[in-house]
C-alpha cells in the first residue's frame, strides 16, 4: 500500500516529487476521499491509465470500518494500491489511517512517500518549539467549547513549553481567529500559516496584541494555526 501525497491546493505541483509521479504509473487501484479531485490530481501528475469502474474506492469518513474487502484481497494477491488524501500527506486529519492499520494487520507492506505536510511546513516556519509540539486537529465548532479548548492549549504551552497546532474548516477561519484573539493573553505568540505552497502563501508570527492591530482575512484560505508561549 503506497501512501501518496497530494498538493495542498489547486497549484503546487512543483512540490510533488518525481518518485510520486513514477509510483502512480504502476498502480491501478486507489483509495481516495473524492473521486473527481483524485482523478484531476492523478492526471495533473502524469497518470496515463484509463480509470475503470473499480479504479477508485472511496473512504467512508463516518464508518471507516466498512472497508471494501475487494481492496485487501487485491493487495493480498500481490497488487499495489495507492491511498491519496485530499491534500498533503495521507492519514493526517482524514480517515485513511484505518486502511493503513488494516494493511498492517494483514501483513501488507505499507510504503509512505515523501510529500508536503501543512502541519510540518507550518511548524518549521513558525519559529516555535519544534521538539515539543502537539497537533490538536479540528477544535470544537461551538464557540464556548472552542474557547475552553484554546484556554487549555495556552495553559499547556506555558507549563510544558509545547507548541500547540490546530486547524479549522476554511470558511470558519475568521471566527476561529476572533476566538483566538479574544481568548489568548496578549503576550502569547500566534503563527498563521495560510495557503502553504500556493502563490498567495502567507506565514507570519506575531503576539496576540500585535495581531489585534492588523487582523488578516482568512476566509476560505486553508490555514494552520499555532500558539506558543515566549
């Protein structure tokens, strides 16, 4: 099972390695999050084969345990399968990990291929502690619950010298930023890493007090948020 990285946006093909482009040419079956975008991505990196009815198997985000037995029978018969996330590296903030765990259980070789990860790119560009960090994924949607989560992350960052990383659905980024600015103390550092590897990439680290003076518009821009105590 090959874990195949994708771009972090519609552009950014230049960050996809030749190894990825070479590997996909030998794969006939892919596990994907969205058929249309997976086809478009594979074509963009030079995939030449025709897509049959069984070429793409959709991940079930709500019930990942409902795996397609055909896929594992196919793998056990010595064939290769590619697992592709919607963006970046597979199995981070998507349900692909279940398929990988099943592959391990069945003694199927798992081969990750190097590619872009918004989380790693964000932390190395933030100036924050890259030795102790925690990825918190998506925070609660309800504002009061999200504020409580932010307070806890701030406390942990201060007490453990640990970088806190989290993401949000792009159309809720501005409300997330509002909650960060009204919840975290003025001296806490916030890094905003938006549209990574894209033409309008934006990465900046400022204190909460400084962000309040010049708040960016993050609506519909894929963004990674990081907080850290000085």
